[in-house]
C-alpha cells in the first residue's frame, strides 16, 4: 500500500521519495515538519511523512498514516 503513495505519485518519472518516519513518537511531528520543509524545495526529492503515532493536520498533505505499524516494521524503524 505504501508503494502507491511514493512511486511516481506526482506524475514525474524521476527523483526520490524521502520517507520521514515518526518512530511512533507523538512529539516528533514538529521536528519532522522542519526536516520536510528543509528538503521541500529540492526538485528531485519528494518527502512523505509516515506517521505511526503522531496525528497529521489537514495541511499535512504529504502525511501517510501507519497506525498498524507495518511500514515502520518493514523499514525497521523503532
């Protein structure tokens, strides 16, 4: 399921998807947003928040929910 959100999600056929995991830490979201903002202007990098505990806001259009923890487990993120 994660693959459909990162592979060519914006119609481009090049570049990288940067997965930014919260590590199932609710308080990690402000730091993650700053990190995403830092790379947001890079043309070849498309950041995606992967949230297992933190709750995204409506403005977080790049956020993916991982409430079951499968993506965190697949990438071995604690």
